């Protein structure tokens, strides 16, 4: 399906919509700009409907299970006050008087968003960032989108019809390179959220001069030092609730030790904590069966792929812990099955820099006397977020995104000289 002109259209209209865009984009950009206040007002109205429960039928129809819980977690970050503070933080100071005259903040023009499918609502959220910066937004929907993005766009344009020329969505298969290149030819900037393959494909289809903004896949981990007697339930809840599917999900639990015996003792201690978290999350027989299947698959993969590795597996109810001998950061088996590795603090920078450009969040758990030292080492290694382990996937007020402020990437600064 397609969203264009404030309406949901069938795919057979694709050629007509693209032809219309090629004609209309210059007219839209030469007309009145999209003011941030208009976007804030409609988001405020949408937030009120979300809080009242008026959007619950829409969420139930189009969003995957657990989406309502995720929306409740991020709701404080999409309120008017939070967004106004974000605009001031990210764009404040870029415009104003200069010795030569003045500087003005202007949108890039047209943003093509190659949206991800690993979190419900993210395609709509990336378009909202484009709206806040006054851009026309073309969204390539992810394959797994169930209609939520189209429904949100329709709701936004119903609340504020002025948004209709600034919002478009296309359910174009990745293999339709002809249509994607037509979209890319319209863009002043392409925002891509995919993995290495998706980013390479975007680079190939981007026209010369088009700005590329890559929010690629990232790796996150927990780092524990002096864990004896420390509550590990927050970390366990995080591992189970995210399933390892987010860029901020813990893939590996690193331990500040070089002793395998200490790491083995940790695994034995952590497994029952992880089992308790799994039991509280997987409450129905179907959920428990699915989780048990994932755990069994992880064990079989370990046997087949690494038969002589010397890894130690600790299978549990609907989850598992695997102790590996190497120090490398890598993807875990996901869905409540986590890797544990040793990483003495003296090796943090040298080991983690092998994943430079891919690091995102470190969940740090340590005694207070070590916090400053370990925080500095993790930051030097290239980590962009350092949180409590249980908060690794929680949105933090006014945080950057992978070490950058997104709104700054979606605008340009125009310098205007005073001419007498």
C-alpha cells in the first residue's frame, strides 16, 4: 500500500504517485515552510488520544504484541515539552546574528527514510523527526510493517491536513530497484536504519550530492565488575524483554576477570535469575513453549557450530547462559539466551575497538569506586551510551542517537551576508 496526499492508496498507483512527486516537490518546497509548531500541535493531540485510550483499537489492529507497553515507555519522550527541549538542544544556537550578517537553519528538503522493522512505530518516528525539521518525508516501509505506519500517517493528517504534502509511505520491495532509484532521485538526504547490506544498497542507489545518514545495526553489552552481592534482576529482565533484537539489547555479559572459574561461578549464579525473569515474561503455555524452543535451538547450534570450542553451556527453563573462552563482542543466540565472556578492564579498549563504529550501549554494573575509571575506558573504546544494565533499552531524556543529534543531520545552515 501507499500513503500519499493524506490517503491510503493501492500499490497500482505507484507510478502515478512517483510521477506526481517528481512534479510537485519543487512546488511544495517553494511554498510556505512547514513550521515546527504545527508538528508539535498535532503530536500533542495524538499524545492526548494515546493517553485516553482512544488509539488502543488502532494499536491492537496494526501493532505487534507488546507495542502498547513500548509506547508507554517512550511516551515521555514524545510529549510537547520533551520535543521542544530537544529542538532547543539540537538546533539552538545554529541560527542568529553573525559578524557577516546572519545564519539561518533550513531543512535539507526531501528525506528518504529506509525504515527498520525491528521496533513497532520506528518508521513513523523517523518521519516525525523529518517533519520537525521541516522536510518532505518519503518512507520506504519495512517488510514486516503491518499497517501501523500508514494508520499513524493517516491519523496525523486527519488531525492536521497541512501535513499531507509532507508525508508519504511506500511498501516497495527491496528488489524493485527501479522504483527505489526514482524515490532516491528526489531525496536531498537518505536516512537508512538497516544492516551492512541495506546500507551498501542505499549507497549504490543514492544520487551524487545526496547526503547519507546511516543509523546502522549496533552491538551492545553489559560490563560487570565486582558483581558479588549485586542485584542482577534488572539485567535479566532486560535480556528477556528485548529478546536481543534491539541495537541496545545486551548481546554479551562481559566480566572484569581473567579467571574462567570466576566466570563459571557467575553463570551458575545468573542462570536462576534469568529463569525467574523468563517465567515472569512467558506466562502463557504458547509463550513458554516458544521460549523453550528458542533455548533448545541455541543449544543445538552450539553443538553443531562449535563442537570443540570448550564453551560451557548452562541450559535453563526457557533461557540459557553460555560461557565462551574468547573476549570478542558478538551477537548472542537471542530470545533469552545470552553469552558470557571475560574481559579484564585492561583489555577493554583493545578488544572493543575491533568493533568500532558498531558499538552502542554498555550496561555498567560495578562498585562506586570503579565507576569513573570504567566509564572512561568504555567511552574511549567507542561506546556511545553507558547506562544501568536494566536501562539499556530505555529512552533517556534528551539523549543523542548513536553519539549524534539526529535533527542536526536533517537540516543545513544558510549563511546570509549583510549587503549594503
